[in-house]
C-alpha cells in the first residue's frame, strides 16, 4: 500500500478515503492521530491492526462541535457541557456512556465512549467533510513514542495506511487530558495540558485521580477506560532510567513503597551525593551511573536528558550526549520536545537514556506521567 501525504488542498480526497473505510492520519494540537470512521466497526479493526494495538484499548472519537456529540451518547451531563464549553476545541477528552450507534469495536468493548474536539483547523474541516466522528488513537506503532510530526507517522505507518494529512509540527506534544464522566464523580484517567486544577475550577468540585496514575497496581483482568492506562507506552528502543532526590519526592503519587523497591535497581550502587543542592546531587548521580556503565561497555551510546537550567552540570564530559528537554519552569516546553527527542534517540542508536525528574504540579503531572511510562517506571532515588 502506498501512503499519500496531503496538504490542505487534499482534505476532500482524505475524506473520501475515510468514507470508503480507509485510514488517514491527521494533525492535532497534541499529537498526530490515526483516523478511521468511528462508526464503522471494520474501520476500527483496521486501526488496531495498523498500530498493532490491543483491541481492548479504547479509541477516541473526534468531533468538530458539541452538537455532534448528542447522537453518540446516552445523555450529555451538565458537567460535560461545562467542560466542553470551557475547553473545546482543545486537548480534553471526555468519557461518557455511549449510544447504540457507536460500535464496541471503537470503544474497546466498553459501554462508554471517549470524545474530543481537536484544536486544528485542517482536522476540524476533515471531520466536517466526512460527516461522521473520526476515531483516532495516536498515529504510531503501539508502544512507540507518539508522533509529533508527519515524518514520525510515515516512519511508523508508511505502507500501512492510505494517507497522512500534514500540518507541520504539533504544539503541545503529549496526548489530551482524559476525564471520566460516566459516573457521578469526575475522574482523571490521563493527565495532559488541561490540568486537574483547570478542571476543578470549571466544575466547582473535586476531580478524583484514577489509582493507576498514582502508581497503584492494576487488578488482574483490568479493562482500561481510556488509552494509555494498561499497556506500555511512549517507550524508546533505548533503556531509560529516571533519577530523583528522595527528599524531593513531592509527587502526587506518594511513592514511598516504590522508592524502596527501586533503590537497588539493577544491583548498582550510586556514589555518595552529599550536596544539599537537589539539582547537583541528581546530576552527580546520573554522571556516576553513566561512568559505571561505560566502565563495563566503553562504546555504549548514552544520552543525558535534562532541563535547560541543569545542562551546565553535565558539561565537560564528552562521553555523554546531553539533550535539553526544555525549561523546568515551563513544562509545556518539555512536553513539546519529549517524543521528538525519544524518536531522535532511536534514530541515532542510543542504548541508554538517563533523565531527570520534575515537579508533578500542573502540566508537570502529564510530563512525568509520560516520562515514567517511557522509562517503564524505573526511577533511581538519590
């Protein structure tokens, strides 16, 4: 199959492909999505097959307006209306009880449906041209870093799908916030650029956090209500380890138990880091770990992934490649670069990525969620 790349002038042709049951990747403000007819169970099956995605991992249906939601749900709660009016189009997905016209193939077998309206003019035009919601997980092979440019989509799915609607690099760089409104208590299922504080301000009530986001183990037979909850995601080919000062652990997760388990990760001991300065002690631990790795495998390609403010702490050692994720005080600058850098690491044959941790407040919750998943939850406490 030849994969065609469209610009704005190709929206009509892309819509015809989707109407015919084919697949077209599309841009959003978060990441590129892999689109198919959200009301066509055969198109949904094609999406899962193209990505190599488990069929119990729900898809998100993309609409161009609030009015398009009504036929897709059993009812539209007042809470959902408030959030749609405040944040749509934008990086917010809502989980609601589905109507009968939405096939279970698009919902991972659930009686709920995930819905959002993306903030991208080309994609909104494409949805309107189709006349149906476009089902769209991230347009990457399952488990790989999500695509933030059309070239990333082509790298993973070229030859597997009919087309890619191209509109440059995305702005945010991590997937949408997902909130479950299928029950009385609003529950955050996936953090994103719309923060829990943003949600609570609009709703005027507390938003619960799903236990899986707080490091709790999933029960056997767990069925995910939203993408990214159950399976390994966002991972580069390289091994990735995060480093954190134990006294700095101000996460939402309260990971005391996890910390005890991972202090001995890989049987390696870190050199003593007595500095009171958190950033310096983390940097010293990262360099110490990297040195131990190189003493065993001198040719090993190692990246250090850090903030702009700490890059100077790693200067002077040409054995490591230092990659700046962004500005610590602006976590959106980091989410914007994260998946692009993880893909770059794959392209350059990097074998080990050693990274810093950041505050989990605000958008930092989404940033650390993706970093931890990319690292397979491997954190070394200093």
